[in-house]
């Protein structure tokens, strides 16, 4: 006598961002030029990039990835004018 193996499908506990990511993965036609321009405008602006660098900077220093780092002060323009 053959026993049937019962399998039960279990759904993952996706949060909203994960659901959106999976949906976009299966619907590639969404990525039009207008949509990509809107994404770039929203996420690749100066504020977001600077914020991400500030978050990652201490980790980069601890990992010794970069040998020497010159930190440019906020008043660099004024100091540069005074030297010249």
C-alpha cells in the first residue's frame, strides 16, 4: 500500500516592501523610462546620497578599506581663497 505524502503550502510572512519587491520582480514591464526617472529623482538626490554616506562612513573607516582620507571642512572655499 502506497502512502500519500501530504504537503502543505506555507506562505511567507512578507512585509509590505517585500511584497512590492516580489511583484516588481515578476512584472518587468513596469520599469519604463518615466518610472525609472521618477525613482532616480526620489532616491538619487543629494540629500539621500549624503545621508547614506554619513551612515556608512564610520563602518568604512573601521574596515580599513581606504588607506588615507582627506576630510574637507565646511569652510573649505573660504580657506582656499585665503591661501591664493
